[in-house]
C-alpha cells in the first residue's frame, strides 16, 4: 500500500495539486446540481443515512465525521459535530465538492475512487498539508456487476487512528451492498405488481393488502397457500397471531420493516415468514393502507442457496471407473437415491465421498432443493452447535442481529451432508441424535423447536465400530446413521484400469490437447498404492501438467520421487505363469483363505476371484 500511496503522490505532483492548501477553484456542484445528484443516488442515501446514525454511535461523536460519496467522487452527505464540519469546510470536505485524485491529490477518498479498495491514511500520508494531523478511512460500495456506486468515508484526528475504524467502515460498506441487493430483488419482484385482481392473483409471493384500519382487504393466491387460509379477507390483521404491525411506526421508520423475520400462528399452524411492509398513500400523502409481502423462510433460504452456489453439481455420470467394487458402490448409491433413508458413506480420505453424496442428492426427489455440506471435524466444537442448529437474536455477544439459521434449517426440504461425522465431538453427538429422532432443531437460546424436513447423508473415513469400542462414538447414533451404509473402495482396490481411466479424465480436463504418458510414468502410476486415493492422483496429474513442457509426461513430472519401487528377484516364466504361481503359493500359505490371500497380494477379493477363474486355480485347490 505504501507503494500505491507514493505513486499517488507522484501523480498528484504531476497534476499540479497544491501541496499546502486546497484549491479554492476545486470542482463543486451548484445547489441544484447537488440536489439532482442526491436524487439520482436516493436509494443509496436512503440506506446509508440510517446506517450512519447507528455507525456514528460506535465512534467518538466529538472526534469523527462520516460522509457518503458517489461514484464520481462527489460528497453527497456528511454527518458529524458542527465544529468538525466547519473545520472540514475549510478543506473543501463538505457536500458538493468532488474528491478525485486530479482534484485533491492523495486522500483516502481519491485512492479508493481510483483503486476501488478500502484505504486508511494517517497524517502526512495525505498529499495536502491541510490534511496532516488527520486520519481518514474509506471503503467502496459496489452495485450490480461489481460497479462502483459509492464510497463511505470517516475522518478524524490522527490521534484517533485505529485499524478497527477501517474494518468498521468496510463492514458498513458490505452491509450497504447487501441491503441494495435485497432492495434490487424486491424492486424487480414488485415491478409487475399493481392493484389489478389478475396480477395480484398470480403473483408468486404472498401478498396482503390492508386498509387504513388494518383490516385485510385482499390476500393473493400464494399468500393463501402459505397461510393455509382462504377466508382472511375482511378480517382484522390480528387474525394472524404474531404478525404485529404498527402503521405509525412503519411511516416513521420504513427501513425497519424491510425483510423482517417473524413466526406466526394461523389456527393451529405455526409458520416462519420473511415479510416487508410498505405504506400506500394518496397523492396528498393521506394514508390509504399498507401492502405486506411475505414468503416462507424455507423458500428464502432455498433462493439464497441457489444464489450462493451451494447446490450439488455432481451426478452419477461424474463417477468414472469400471472396477467391480466401484460399480457395486454406485449401484447401492443409486438405490439410496430413490428413498429418504439416512445414508452412511464410508471410505478412506480422497475416495470421493462428497461426489457420491451429491450424486445421491441429484438423483433424489429433493434434487431441486438445497444441498448443504458441513465438515463436522473442521469446525471447533464451540462453534459447531451454532453452525448446525443456528441461534436466536441476542444469544451471545457478536451474534448476528435477528439470529441466524443453522445448516439443518438451510437444508430444509433438501439434503445435509455431515462430512467427517466420525470426528464430531461427543457432546454434539447427543444433540444430533435428538434431531434424528424428532426431526426438530432448537436454535441456541430458543425455547421452541423448528420442524425440519432434511435428508441426512453422513460420511466418514473413521472405522466407526472401532470408535464405538474406544468410546469416541455413540453406538445409538451409529445405528441411527447406519440405515443405508455404502462402502466406497480405495483407489488401490479399484485396479489398473480405473487408475488409467481417471488419469485420462484428469489429463483431458487439464489440457487441450492432453499430453501422452510415457510407459515409465504409466507403470509408476498404476503400481503406486495411492494412500490419498483419487484426490492424490488428481493432484499428481495437475502437477505434471504444469511441469510438462512437451507432448509427453515423464516420471520426473509426476513429483513421485518419494516412491521407491520394490526390487525383488525376477521369477522365471511368463507374466501369466508368475501371477498364477503367486496366487497358488499365497493360498497355500493362508490355508486357502480367499480373504487373507487377497490382503497379502494387495488386491481386492473380486480381483482375486476373477484371476482364480482365469487360471482355473479354485478347481485345483478345491
């Protein structure tokens, strides 16, 4: 950042910026132009003004000024103590002035405007001496398609400089972006709304129209379906228990009634909603009533997951290989997809457990609903409960305002993948067991449960029966999870053909045209035991693609210098004779135990049976 500041100061000198005092002829809007710009940025200012009031309380009011700047660098709004604003006016730091680098040289506003990143400058890092002794922290606000739409700036004495100030400013900018996204979506949804019955009837979210006395005038079709009532028209709003609306407060603080979460009761039904209330007024400003738009929380979460990209992308077509063990696992997984039973995926690290989980979800009846993965072993035990079950407002210091849903709620009507379930802390296993038994979750701090319809897939590399014996895993939880167990084979048991199929896949995905494999490289790949399984193989091929500068991948490109081939006396005879003799001798050593012999030979039992059939060994040893 020091380099960027130095470059900015160099440009400031080239622009002829006064190093001592602000330019009296600095670009400034007329009152009419300023009013027009404020109108053009009304949506942004409507969000920032109330946000500034809250943000300002966190600072020292007597020491800081907070300002809103538009995408062209014009200051549109300022909040602070009158004496500080007067002092800022002497530096042209008041609404109407443009603060680009060509106007004022190196400042936090001008640098953020140019670089589009958060900036904090202290004392003589500012180009003009009038700003020395000051600290300024700024953060950009981006709109659709990452276009700069504004800047939040905080100014104060350099004695008050602190990195936390920049963090707070940046957080405020991100919050403003989120609110703008919400408003943009609401605006797009509401664009086609009008009071015509046909439009109201086919609107896709719930809608209630109230008169000025808070009696329900109309409920659209979606609203009636969500509320499970078609007889609410002409009833008082109090008929919907829990939906408390104060129209006077809506008029005073309209921003406080946007996207609020509420739990209502209609007859015997409890429903969680996200709702927004908007007053309807006449041209003379007389209150005519209000419009309430709402949707079920689970549908909002589903939309959020689609936007955030947490959907399952892999299908069974993504699972490649022809080994009997893999084909058997895929067959079981396809069967699991046709039911809602809990699935337990077991396999070594890197075998593709999440690939199987996503494939099961995408072939199930829940494929259009959320797929939420969570690694139970990667999250600290003191945070795992809030991640899984969520929390209510005010549960603990730093908790998100309004509370936060857990992964089970986010996965409602969809699938949750409890990855590395074998590493879940023992106290959490008890709480998970209750969810499996009741289908209900309690947010931390809540006194009422939330019903969830979530399909559970658990995955682990841990030997759970052994973990039960060691007291690390609950036996009752194991039986709850082990409804539909699927064992995913390690790569070493899938054999040469599967390794080469995967190598070909990774080569084609990584380069066009893909390079060839030298015979030596191929032999090394198929002879290695791959403790990291498919993930290790993929990483190995990606490395080779980066290092290979020709048309052929050699052994040196694989990064497998740690692999030392075993050197042993070469037996006489053809390859088939050697293989046959090795199988016969191993079977004799194990008293004809196929299971033990397969382990000693380093192959799967299916491979052993196939080779015994090929060489007719079983008939000779019978």
